[in-house]
C-alpha cells in the first residue's frame, strides 16, 4: 500500500476531527475540506489545508447541496493507481489523487426520531455527497482508505505513525466493509422513515426493515446451548437501558425486565411489579413506592424469589431496604436515589438498570421462515367504553379493582385471569392464572395461587368467557365482580350466571391476548 499524501475530510459530527486532522498534517498529509469542517480546521490552524472549491474551481452552491459532486473529487477518489490510463487521465485534468476520505453523514436519524419532523426537514437531511464519496472510496479500497466513524481515528493514526504513513491492506479492507455497512444502514433509515409518511397511510410497512446494531453478546440464550446477543435500536427502553450495577444480564433477564417495565409503565400512581418468566406474580399501586412494593410482594412472596422488579418512579432508599430482604435478579427503574444505590450495591450480583421510556414501536416476532409484525397494544380503557351487563353495577371499590386488574391482564400470558382488589382506593393484584389451555383452568389456577384472601376480589379476563363455568368458578372463591371483553356466542348465558350469583359484570369490547 502507498503512503497517504492527501486526505479529504468533510464531517457532520466533528468529534475528534481537529485532533485527527492535526495528526495527519504532522505526517505531511495535505488536507482538503468543505464548508463547516473547513472553517473548524482553519480556525484550529491546520496546515496544509485547501478548500474543495479551490480544487474544483467551482463554488459551493444550492445551499450546500452541491459541494463535492465534481469530477475533480470523484476522479481523485476513484482513480486506480495500478492502471496507467487512470493516472494519465487525472494528470491530464489536473485532478489530485485522494488517498483517504474521512466522511460522516448528515444526522438524518436524529431528525427522523422526532415524530413532528416535517417532510421538508427529512428531505433536507438526506445526505447526497457524503454517501457518494464514501461509496467511491470503498469501491477503490485498495488505494483509498475510507473513515466513517470517529472511533477509528485513534487506531488509524497509531497505525500510520507506526508504518511511515501507510495503512495495511487488512485495515483498508476492514474500513471499506464498514463504509458499505454505513451507507446501507443510512439508506435503510431514510427508506423506513419516509415509508411512514402519507399518502401511503399504511400503518404497517410494505417491507419490514429490521435494523439494529449488536450492542453486546450474551453468555447464552434461553438455555446454555443457545447463542444469543442483544441488538439495540436506540437508547430507550430495556434494550437501551444503562446498567448501573451487577453482573452481566442474561437473555431471560432482558425478556423478563421488558415484560415488567411494560406493565409498570401502565400506571399513573406509584406502582411496582414483580415478574417471573414474563408473567407478573405481583403488581400493586401505593401512596408511596415502598408501599406499592410491599403490596406487590405480599401477593406471592414465594414466586418473587429470583424474579425481576420494575418501578415507575425513581427508586428510593426505603424501597431499596425492603427489596434487600429478598433475592432478586434484576431491577428496572427510571432513576435511583443515592441511598437506594448504596443499599442495593451491597448485593454484588443484583443488576440495576436505569431505563428511559421508549416510544411505541412495531412489535416484531420471528417465526420459521419469516416475521410477524403488529402495532403495539397501547389501548387504555376509558370508562365511557365499558358497558355494565348485569343487573348489579360495580361499586366504587370494585370499579377501582376492575380497572387495575384490566391493566394487569393485558400483560399476562393468555388465557389470562387476574384476581385484584382495591386497597385505599388503589389497585393490588392478588394472583394470576396465566397461559392455561382453557379459561376455567386459568380461573382455578389463579385461585390456587392466591396468597391473600379472595373474598370481595374482582376478576379481569383478557378475552371473553366462552362458557358460564369460569364465572361460576370465580364466584366459588368469593369474587364479586368481573371485567371482560364480551363477544362470545354464549354471552347471554354468562351474563345470566353472573346475575344468578349476584355478581357485577362489565364488558370492555376490547381483547388483550398476549401470546
């Protein structure tokens, strides 16, 4: 490989670019630059430095849309040094050979992340010259090094200093592959965001484009014989959470934490949830966070052992003291007080995650041979949507418990049955029947798992009762009211059973299957 004599630097993210350019200039590399990058380097006293417009003998124009789209730039990048006719051609047209291209792109994704971004803003943040130069340099990788990430500045400079201004073939090839991945990802991001804009109006994309860089390798998947990794699409949600303490997160930890975080995010009041194998074994609201946690725990303290927790308020010292009494695998919370961190860090292996709320996105699941995608289940029940179907309407306390149980049922594996009650005008889950093959079995299982009295409790069902037997079974355990979507061909029989047993029953018209 030849010594690098001339570099073109044009970057949107200027992190570290002055130091990089200064290191190149110390090796005698002439630097070409454009617009804002040129001004930054000029102010920093970088020499030798030339503006691209001086090379092209053509000014930047069209509000900066045209800067590097010129034969004297493209030719300098694409000329193959091993082909005499290429070298004669660029010499005949006074085109300087460019040996290194350092470019990062307009921040389209940053703008695209804003849901209120206009089409005009999106279009203006689509880079044209940058991808062109990157692809040209990557195509001519044997002669031109292409740098697309500030993370590569330091290792590249170290290699150049160690090898008299020469980069190895291996480095050129690595950078070229990274460059093509960069432009491919950029184009995917543009296509995916523009697809969301009318006039198409289609909620689901015509092409499912899953793009997420690998954040970290995991020790294994659901089981030790399975390989796994975490891929992230941003800095929010469980995938983008910041780990403050504890050992490495496992695949199962992440799945359970996500289930817990999604559930606890449903509530306005201070709430806590305890999840085991993606199902809540405890969930409650409280006047304080510590109170909500104690109520969540008392429903099923045995199952809570080895579970994961989530809170919708910053975790405080009082709550941390309560948590420390039980073996817990991991915790997700929006923040932690200093006292909470001090107490919980005594548990060497306890994973502590600080989580930012993530916008609702498509829910994607892989199946053999493809993917399923659906819009997220973000439906929040309004009292106006409900319909009392029985002769007796729920009492105020029953309404509080029914609304709470309905939120929890949405996050329990179907067939889902949640027993709940009202305590001090706030909700508490008593138990859940999850993932049973028949709904009446879920009712029975939930009653069997209850660690608190069921007399006066309510039941929330994620889908309709197909037969009266589920309602009759619930009544045996002291349940006084039920909430369900309705929609069974036997609704009238189910309602009649509730009336016969003196129960109140509310229909929502909305189903919450969770498979």
